[in-house]
């Protein structure tokens, strides 16, 4: 048995009718193609804006499953799906997106604040804010943003994902400009799309980045040296009256060995994709709730031969 955890948000047409920050994490036996259980996360605050609420990023940290809600973190015992500890952020709703482990610390992307938080165990070590001084001239990098009228600290960048390369450099995905930003050098290294999109997920593999564009169902492979993005996979994304998009692509996890990758899409589909030819290898439809939108994927390190540090799952 090889367990996979898939965190899910809810995307609804009338968000004012669903103010509670409630989400689910599906526990899946990938070999048997079976749902073993569901972890129910409940954020500490109501969600005032936006179409999505519920679970976002997910990581394995200190022997537990850590899941981001919009304004905090839920910590689950992986052997007891109904018990969890809740961490509320002292600064309130932060629009938390991805969480990832690096060098023994947990990083949480605070999208609404253009910032990231660093945890040492269960203690908040610090919050790092991205400011105008950190970002190079938009003209020099051809940075395209649909959020020009929004100040820093208020979701100007829609920073939603982060990753490290083999040298320890941190990279960030800024959806506001569909661009990959090297936080260590304070330079943009590549632009994923020339027009606005919904770029999410950032995986470093064999010297290149893998990025998903949720709305179009497109996966890009980006060479930071040539700065040229290549479309490697395309899947249709539909529409529904509930406000969600069947096929909405978000969530990726590199499988051990580096020959394939897991990707998730709405309403609840998990697909193994070859990294050699980008063809689908295997697929499992684990949920067909039309408000359900998978966000992130975690491999249980007890079942998969994944590294404890520096890989996609922490």
C-alpha cells in the first residue's frame, strides 16, 4: 500500500453562502485505487472574499500531516484521521496557499500578504514580507501583472508556490505575472506565460521547473537558463454552474525515481504522468463532488521512498 494525500478546496458560485473555512483531505491507497478515509479541516476564521475556501497546501512534518487553511494550519495524525491540532496565525487571514519543508523548517506561503511564514516545529519563527525593494524593475524583466493598482502586502503578486533547487536557492511562483522569481538573487528567471493565467505548483526537476496553469489545464516545463517555457501537456478544462471547473488542474508531486509525476484535477481525479513523454500512465477518480477542487498532493514517506528534506513533499 502506498498512501497519497490530496488536499481540496471548495470552489462555489455564491461564496457568501459558504463563509466557513472548511476543507477535506482525501487519503488514497494509490495501488488499490481506493479512498481510505477523509480528514476534515476547519480554519479558525470565516472567509470574507474569494470563491475558494478550505484546504490548500499539504506537507509531511515531524511525523504528521500539516494542512494549510486560509488562516491557519491543521495538523493531523496520519493514523487517526479525525484528530488534529490547529494553529491560528496571529495576524489573521493570510490566504495561505502552499506549505513545504526545507532544512527542517516548514514554510507557509501567505498569499494575501505577499509573504511567507517559517515554522520551527509548532512555533512561528518569523514572517518574511516581499516588498517593492525586493522586486526588480518591471520593465527590465517584462513583468506582466493584472494587479498593478494593488499595493505590496495585499496580494499584489499572488505568490502561491515555492521550491528550492539543488544549491539551496529558493524560487517563488508569482501568479500575478506568471513568473518564476529567484528569492535568493532577487531576480526573475523566467516567465511561464506571456498573458495572464492561473499558474500554480512549482517543481524543480533535472534543472528545469514544472508549472501547471490551472484554468487552461496546461503543464509547462521551464528552462531557467534559456527562460523559454515549453508546453508539455494539455488537458481540457470545462465549466459548471457551481463555479468550479471540471478538469481544473492544480497539485503535483514528483514520484520517487524521477520518471513520473502525480497531478490532480477537479472534480477529484489523480493522474500519474510520464516525465519522458508526458503521457498518462494511470488514473483514479476519487471524488465527483462538483464543488471540489484538489489543491495539493502529498506522498506518505512511510510508503514511498521519498527524501525527508529538499524534495516535493518535504
